[in-house]
C-alpha cells in the first residue's frame, strides 16, 4: 500500500499516468462534492429552500443530470472569436487545477509527488489559471468577456500577494517549504512550550489563516470578490461566450480549485492529514490520512462557501484597495511578528 | 465627509443570519430529535406536486378560461381578437322555436366546435374582454398541466366544465351606481 502510493515504482511514464489519473479522481470527486454539498444544498438551506430534490434521493444525482445536459449542448464558437485560443482557454484553467492537486499530500506515504518546495510550487501553479482566464476573455471577441478577463487578471494578481505573504508566516514557523514537513511541524510543534495537541498553525497563525481564506475567496472569484463574473454587470465575464462542454470545464475548474485550495488551507493551517496523538509514521495513516484531510477540507470549504452565500459583491475599486491597503500590510506585520517570535522562542 | 462606521460587526451579523437559517432548515425538530436533519420540514419550500398547493390563487386570478356554451352566438370576435390565434370555432345556423306563441321561427347560430389551445394561449384575456354575450369567463383554476402537448387543447365540453369554478364578480365599492355583473349559472 505504502509503496504503491509513494510512487517509488515504475518508470517516468507510469508515474505520470498514475499522477494524472489520481489528480483527475481528486478533482472530479472534490468538485462534485463541493457542488452538491455547498452549491446545491448548503446554499438552499441558507435561503430556507430545498434545492434540487428530483434526481436521486434529495437530489444527490442532480450533478449527473447537469453534466449530461452540458455534454449534449452545442459547442459554440463566436464567428469573430480567435477560435484556437477560445478552445484552448478552459484547458489552461483546468490544467492549473490538475497540477495543484498533484502536490497535495494525503498521508505519510500517500502522495503523488513530494517536492522540497511544495508550497512554492502550489502557489506558483495557482497563478497559471490567470493566463487561461485572460486568454478566454481576449479570444471571445466580446467586450463583456474582455472586461471580465481583465478584472480577473487584476484581481488575481492583487490577491496572489496577500496569499503568498500569509503562507510565508507558516513557512517561517515550520522552517520548511515541503508540505509533508509542514504537516510534521504542526504535528510535533508546541504552542509556547505546550505540546498537548501539537501546533495546528491556525492557532498561532490565525491572522495568516484569515488572510489566506480571504485571498482564496478572491482567487476563486467567489461572491464577495466575484467582479470578474459579476452577472448583473458584465453577463458572466470571461465565460459569457462559452457553452456546453467548455463551460462545463470552467465550472469544474472553479469548484475543483475551491476544493484544492481548501485542501491546501487544511494542510497549511489545520494540520493536514495528521491527527493529534496518532504517530505520524503509523501505516494506518495512509488510509485514515486522506479521510482526515477530506474532513478538514470540508471544514474550510464550509467557511469559504458560508461567506460566499452571505455577502454581496465588492465594488471594483474597493476590491483593489482592500487588497493593497489592508490585506498586504496586515500580512507583512504578521510575517514580522512571526519572525520576532520565532527568534525569541 | 464622515468616515463610514466600522463594518466588522455587520459582517459577523450577516454570517450569523445565514448560518441561523441554515440550522433552522436543517434541524427543525426539537428536543431529543434535534440532531436528526429534516430539511423537508424546516424549509419554507412546499414540494408542490407531491403536497397540496400552499395557497389558492385569488378569485380574480387568470387561471383558465371557462365557456358558457348557451350564451355563445358564434360571432367569432374572440377568435379574431386572439393575438396568437389559439381559439378554434366552428358553427352552423339552425332554427329555434319562436319566443312567443304564434311568432316566427328564429334563426340562431349553434356551436359545433369551440377549442382553446392552452399550449398557445398567453392569458392576455382579450377574448374574455371582447365577448359581448357573457360566454367567456376567467376561472382561477390552474392545475390542468398535461404530459402531452396536444392534451392542452380544451374542447367545448372541457371548457364548459370550468364554468362551475368561476367565482361571482366582486361587488363594487359603496356608492357605485353600476350594476354588478352576474355570472350565468
């Protein structure tokens, strides 16, 4: 079991195929769970509705019906669009999600790839989706798409910074960029000398966690920050001209990225796949670990979507000034405090 | 310009409201069964086709058009004024007995066919307005959906059945000289 998941077998191509299949499973299950649990059900209950109820018990198979519907639709390309780029864009967005899923650790030996600079790679890869969105906005030959794409680019660049700076605090405290190392540091850490439950960084890096969640919300273009797809102003932004299969790809990418970012937040701040009082190298963690990570991922997802279904949309200039004037200074102060405390203790 | 008040407490208030409604919907039961999720009880939504409609429409609602066959003179005004031509009328001339003994036999028009295609009807009510002989009336009944499109074509008998559901006209406000119209029963 352990050696199967740790990928110390097979040649390059076998490992690559395994990674692609593994991240595909993670993305499809993650996106599906998030859509059904949060978009269909939690949102409905928050508005005292029931949501989809017809397909399957309590509408659990609704997503299958939705995907079937999208696959049947015509794949339209506008006449004046740059057809090749227009068709390519959703794949670029989805690719960044796929690559993100690969670096996620699920257990002591259950990972697809264990890089020394895992966090660095994850944050770098998450920016690739901006390119896809910009391409989609530009290639659609539609002013709404273009405005949406530019807004998305501006927003994602603005919120990439606080996200990275929030993670820097974690990295300083853990002393490593390796995601497995960060999990281990949280498991064996101490909070000012007390090591009862280790040190999930959400306790000592609470500011970082909050900034990370807000930045995640903006990276995902979820509602308080959904200027790029603001449907009441610019139709659906960069997705305006997409239909059928390609719209479905954008849709999957949106929610899969939400799932992957939740898993990343759970790994960085909630202790990842580890649970207190259970030895890190215990072989049983290879089975329990993924379940623990998914549980924590759902907790973070609940927070993200709770905010999404509660708050109205920011104005474009407020959105930018919030990132540059508030989040970035606060995360810089957080880094400074973390450095001082790291040296002091 | 006055500085806007701090928005942080309002943010948490909003979060509290949405989570409160979520918990109300998810766990409506009280006592020991509080932890049993029962969203179908908690939600405001009524699963309408499975349960009876939560409220009946107002008496003046435009649900379905009823036909009083005896009043129809096959003048075709409704059919001609229909914006999407969803009323089909056929009729013939026939003899009726004289009104008073010894009088002349009258010629009247009788309906052979009076169909309204509710798949086309857009519920504008022009036919009801235009009818000079009080043959068409609005009824608030609305539960006549069909699995097949063709079954939405209501014939003369079906339209006649709706007459029972037509409510009386509302009385005018006090001081009005106009006579209240009566629904022919």
